[in-house]
C-alpha cells in the first residue's frame, strides 16, 4: 500500500488504519498486542483510538484502550517510530458522568487536560493526529437525523476557542496535526475558515461513518472535503458487522444471533443507528448482491470503501488477528461497473438506514 497525505499536513498514512475501540472490552490486552504486532507486519502505519474507548463507552473501561496501546509501546518502543497515532478528545459528555462529570461543554482547559492524559496513558511524547470526537455545538450525530436550532447554546466553547486550544498543543510539540470527527459540512467549513483567517491549525481530516448502509457523507460533505482539501477517514466500513453476513440468518437478537458481534452483544449499540431493523434489511440485500458476484459480504463492503475516491484511509476494527488478515487481504479488490451500479440501485431504494 502506498501512503496518502492527510489534508495539508505532513502526515503520510496507509489507506488502511487500525481502529482499536474493541481493545479492552471485546479483546483482551494480550490479544490486542497480537493484533498490533500483526498490523505492523502487514505494513499498516496508522492506528486510531480515543480517550473514551473501548466501546460501548462506560465508566469501567474509560481510557482502557489507550492504556493497552501504552503497555504495547512499553514492550516494543521501536514500534513508535513506525506508527502514526491518532486519538480523540471526547466532545460534550452529557449522560456520561465518567467524562468530565458529564460536562455539556469542551473548554480549552478540557482539551489540554485530555491531551495530556492521552499522552501519559500511551507513554508517548506527541500525538500525530488529535481529533475532536464529536462537535461541541448541537448537531445531528450518532443516529440523530435533524438539526434543531432551538438546541444551540452560544455560551459553549466556540470553534475559534477550540482551534486556539489546539494551536497551544501544536506549539508545545504535543500534537502534530488536528482533525474532526462526526462533523457536518458547516463545521468543516467553519474550522477551515477560522484557521485560515487567524493563522490557526488547519484540520487535516474528518473521521465520519461511511459504509454501504451509511453513505450520508456523499450528501454534501464529500464536496466540502474535496474543495477544502480535507481528508476523510471512514469508520465502521462493515456497519458494525452487519455487512459481514453474520446477521443474515439470525438477526441481531435472539438465540440465533452471533453473540461475538457488537450489535448482538451490547444493547446500547443495538439501540443506535447500526441496530435499526431497516439497516439489517439493507445489509442483507448488499450481502446477497456480493455473493451473487462471487464475493463475500466483507470483501464487497471493504472494497467499496478502499476504492472510493473520497476515502483517504479506511478504519478497520477487528477482534482477532484472523479478522485483520481477512480485511487486509481485500486490499486491491476492485468492483465492476455493473456491480457498482447495482450497489447504487440498492442505495436508491434503501437510502442510508445507518445514518
């Protein structure tokens, strides 16, 4: 895999990124280390985490993924020179008292403290890509569909102040580049506009959900990213397992559901966008289409993301070395024009049920 440049930054990343949100919940520390080892062997130079991981987020596992990465670096210090590390500061923590006492805001002080915490847990001196996990302002995210201006709160930390906090971290040598996550076209435009107007750090990337059951990035954000030269990091390319085929026969609940799957295992995940009945219906159509064309559902779903012009790097989350190998083997797979047309037809009929 050749590397790609993230936005205007100097970060050159592989087009496959290892996501780590399963570490510490579904995956033990020892198995997490084995996955990290194998990822390096396969040539992946980019890993992504967050202060809130593992998933589903809860007090008992808050920060644990970064700690596991830190224990791995402690055993393999040379690996730090081979990897670019991305992590995130949590946005407003409403309903999650273990994060900043459920603060509805993300202040400059919060950003600095979170960054220092991530550096300490991972045992590193600099974060290559530091991202805001979700916006401070009210936006439709994590399955919400509509923007509600009545929920705006002008007293919360402004985008300008967030950028100034990031600038402080960059100047201190703690962060190389900054990024966003779960953002909207307006948010990306405003972060770039203010950065250029005031000489503040320019966002290099946006990490948003993107897969066959959620192509909402293509509803306007794609043009924003292209014209502003901001890179897309696509997360959940397998729609939380729906696009692997594991739920094609048993559904996401009941005795036939595969209990190793996140949607089947965790009710909190099932209540979100990935667990919608409509998402399962759409996924089963895509999975059947893949098989008709001699591909596994996983192969088609990942190849779709791997070959899309708008995706700089696809974030794959796995629970075993075998899954990692399977996902990386898909690299280089192309989809025929006829298959892409059939995929678009399903999207036209099913839309984006995991949006």
